[in-house]
């Protein structure tokens, strides 16, 4: 009996130890992000060791809602505010860039210019502007920490002329967007839209490393903090394996100092829509393009796709394919479609809005879906002789071809002309074949009689 009691006590003790360990791990996971205990806006991914030391090195700038739309979610919560609309009390953080070490931004009440690095991570509260529109027009701030007043002198004489521009006040990252991101985005599940993100390696000099992740994975926003002046919101996300990484994004673009056209190509990743997609947005896009799944198509021209290993595969014209997946890429007009042929899957990013690009050789090469694919199977197209498909794929036309076969081989004609003796001709200026062609048809049989 005593032995049983002893075993029971040992088992109970082991259970308590295990429960304590689980609770400890849960607590650790909840505080996975490293953050400055004195400044809630300074956050880092969980692989970096925090240090109290503040480095004087220069800053290197990093290059469930009721609304179902990510775009509407952003428009609802993150509104752009030009300087003309700024209200007293708006808060900004000083995030100096390299050039700010040479060109100082702020002056104190005596008119003495102050080192930007000495103000690094200080919060500036907007206090309106002053001046008579002649010289020395100022934008006024007070330091939240100690109440010291500072001002930025405008490079132009008139505040009204300056405030409508995108220049803003140098070094200042808008904290309004960060506060909203903390409230509205932390804890939400989103999809990644890039393959390259960042992890922190330093808490003192914005050091980071790039990492590669699989495309379109679900992650949780676990922290939001201040990023850079250009991209003020630092979003830290965590995948299902506990790995954290981040992206700095400009959401409302208030005081980011960048024009709208500068957020294209390389900088697109520094917008929310360029790096993340709300799950509700993905479901809406998937529903919109669901009708294409299960249909059969054939290629209207040579089409390049990616196989499962990411390698480029080129399919010749009139290749039969089945559509097995279609996912809208939120915030864009693009759709990622998955095709199947002979049991293998291939992916192609297409556009359902016509945005054509004409190359130097005047050959249209675009990603417009309806220029790349046609519904049905080539073996099921009415009026197409299977024995003619080999020539059609090579853009060759022979005597005896009908109109449907000629269009498949050469496309729509540039001109149609009536000729004598009951004949008519289709004129092609280059086109799919790359050469000028005149195809003469028999008016009665509507088949090709001659090719010039």
C-alpha cells in the first residue's frame, strides 16, 4: 500500500512539473518578440539578443474586420494626411538616415541646429506652424520625453506651398500608422506575397539579414513597431513553425517622403498590399476566379510557365492544358493559375485586364489571359482537321485549310479584300508567323486556294 501511495505522489509531482513547463513555454511564446522595455515602438524578431547599449552608429535604411476587402481595410484605418491636414498632437519618431547626419533637421529655441543622432528615437509631438510666409516659416514640435521645443524651418517661404508636396519633415516616422497597426493588425492571420523577408541581427544599428521563405504561406502578425521614415510600420510575422521575420511598409504614406510613383517595382514590397494579403481578400479573389477551375484550354502562342521545381518550361502553341487552380493576388490585377498536363502541374501569373506590352520587334508579348489561352481542346474545335495541327502549331498554312485553321495558325487578319473570280484574300502584316502573308480563299468552298 505504501509503495502505491509513493508511486501516486511521484506521478502527481511529474504532472505538476510538466504543467509548469508547458506554462513557462507558453509564456515565452507569448513574449517571443524582443522589444525595448522603455519604448514600445522598438521591436525586433525573436532571434536577436537585446542590449541596453545605444549605439551612435549611423542608421542604414532598409531598402477581424467587418470589411472583406484588404484594400478597403487599409483605406478605412490608414488615411493619408498631408501636412496641410496635420492636427496638433500628432506624434512622430525621429529616425535619422545617413544624409541626416550631414543636413540637420531640427533647431532648438535658440535657433541652434541639433544633431539628428542625439534625437534618435525621440518622439516629437506636432504643435502647428508659425511664420508670416516670407522667411523662416517653421513647423513646430515638442519632445514628448522632456517637453523641449524644436522646430523645422521650411526650405520654401510659404507653408501653404510646401504642405501639399510629399516632402514632409525629414527624419520623422509617423507613429499614427504604427499605433493603428498595433491595434488592428497584431494577432491577425495574413498571407505572404514575397519570397524574401528580413530578420533582425542588431538592436542598435538596424542590422538585418534577408531570408527566403516559400511563397504564399499563412503567418500571424505578432508585433508592430516603428520601421524607417520612408516605411514607418515594421510588421513582424510568425509562421507556424515559430520563425519570425519582418517587412517595413508605408501604409498611409503620411510623411514618408516618397511620391506615389516611387512605390513601384522594387519598392512595391514596402507597401502593405505588396508584402501581405488579408485572408478575407484571398477568399474573395478565389471565389471570383473559381469558375475557371476544371476547364480545358489550349495555348494561342508559346507560353512560358514554372514547374514544381521553379524551372521555366515553354509550351508551344496549341498545347492542351487543364486549369486546376486559380488564386487572385490581392491588391493587383494578377491571378496565379495552376495548369495540369500529363499529370504534372505548372504555374503561370496572368492578368485578366488588358495591359499589353509591344516589344522592339513589334511582337506582342504580354500576360493577358485571353491573348495566351482559348477555351476548349484543340482536338474538339469544330472544323479543325487533326492532321493539320502539326502545321498550325508552326504557323504554317497550306492549300485546303479552312478559315478556322488559318486563324489558329496566323491569328486574325490585318485586312480582308475581295478579289476577282469569286475569290477573297486575308492579308497578314507579320503576325504570328513573323512574315507578311496573303492567303487567297476559294469563295465557294471557303478553303485556301493559294498563299503568297
